[in-house]
C-alpha cells in the first residue's frame, strides 16, 4: 500500500503507516507515499497502523523493512 496526504495538512504533517503481513508480522514504518507490505509473496495484509506526525519529528518506530519484494 501507499498513503499520501494532500492539501494544507501535507505541509504540516508526515503520514506514517505500517502493515501486518500474514507471514512477516508487523513490518517497518513507511511514510508519505512509500510502499509498505509485500509484493510477489501472495501473503494477506492483515492489518494497517497509521499515525500522523508533525513535520520534522521522529518516526513512531523502526523504518527499516517496510516493504519486501520477492
């Protein structure tokens, strides 16, 4: 998945999101239109967590391993 903000809110916030994959569990945080989840594995996306963070502040967690492609 990819999620992006638009309009005035985009100027003040980053949107962070992560997914729970059928086999990998909770993956890392992606932000502002980056890919999150898996491709080519045929695993279910079982959950999504989304957080708005003011621009310039830290991510809500680990940003590595947000997307895996087979």
